[in-house]
C-alpha cells in the first residue's frame, strides 16, 4: 500500500518529465496555456477600460488563479477512486506544465538560423522573445537567445517543479496561470500599466524563490561555486527582480555579457549589463548552455521527487 502511495505521489512527475523530454510541446496538441490565454484576453477586452483598472486587473488575476487551483484539485479528488486514470491525468498535466525541451530546441534553431543569415536569425528569435528583433546583429541575437534560455529555465521548468513540490499539480497549474497572466498583461506600457500591475507583482512573488534556486543549481551542476559571488553581484542588475539571477549564473558560466538597451514595442528599455566580457557567442556556448540547463532540470526533478516521496 505504501509503495502504491509513493507511485501515485511521484510517478506522474517522473512520467510527465519523460514525456516532455521526448515530445516537447507538439504544435498539433491542444495546450491548456492556450486556453488560459484566450480567457485572459477575453476578460482583458471586457475589463481593461474606464476606471478602477488596477482593482479590475487584481480581481481578474486572483479569480483565475484560484479557479485553476480549485478546478485541478477537485478533478484529482474526484479521480481518487480511479488511481490509474488519476495517474494518467496527472502525468499529462505535468507534461503540459514543463517547457524545458521546447525551449532548448528553439534556442538551437535560433543559432542555426543565424548561420543562414541575420534575417533568419531575427525571425527565429522573435518566436521566443518579446523584444523587437528587426535591428539586432548576430551577437545580439545569440545573446538574447541565451538570456531567454536562462530566464525561462526558471519560469518554464524550475518554478513549475517548485510549486509541484509544495502544492502538487494544482499548485503547478496555478503557477502556469500566473505566468501566463504576466506574459499577456504584465507590461509597463499605456495599455497594461494599471490593469496588469497586480499580475506582474504576483508573478514576481511566485518566481522569487525559484529564480534564485535556479541560479544556485546552475552553479552546483557546473561545480563552479566561486560563481556565487558573481551571481550575488549581478543578480540584481535587471529590470526584473528575478530574471537577473539565472541570467547572471549563465553569464558567469560562459564568461560573457548579457543585458543592454533593447526595444520593446518600439520603446527603448535599458537593462544593466550582467558581466563585462562582450564577446561573440558561438554554437559551443549554446550547447554548453543547454547542457547546463538540462542537468539543472534533472537535479531539481530529483529534489522534487525526493521531497514528495518523503511527504507521503
């Protein structure tokens, strides 16, 4: 019986992770995050006008996150008498929430596209970043891709695993809603500054520990513990209170420089530099970065499994 309980507690996590490593995010497969996005967009269209936009945005965000948590919790509770079906459903849920494989593939494709020409690299990069890519040179394209790899290792892998570790699949799915809210309305432009303010702050809070944990694990898997000083120095050098930590870890590992001024929706945004070696990045840097991210993911997976196993 105890063995069955441990399998139910840890099996979906391991199986879901394996599915992500094999398939990534197939474009033909319906994805709950797409559904999250449609709901957010529909509510934003209805609510983001007139007065009290901050209040409307906060109520919208809290309502959606709570609804996702409760809905997933209720579904799993209803499936308690059917352990096999519950395991399958939870495995699929974990698979949907992890994005490590797809992110690595996208970054590889950016570097390969750059080999064909700047216009191809810019177009490929635009699939994974929010910044304007039309004027970026080769170094800037590759730098942006690796910045995104580091930042999204936290958002797309470590944070979901962290919230699964604490709250199971309901927490993991609720986190994905938080992250989707931030990616859609958490901008500081005229349209979203008030309405998306709460969503952005909620995402900052949800990622506070995972971002720093990501940086720590990246240093651990490379056995370069001296980089912790580098991370401490540069981790705060970012417009985001969290993204600078995994980015600084990767910049230290590669001995390169991230950051600088970039355009978002036609508006220049300055980001302090992380590191001071403004060298050209190569395919070897990309391969090393993806390897570091993979082993960081593996270590976090094992930690999560161990804790979930111990709690049963």
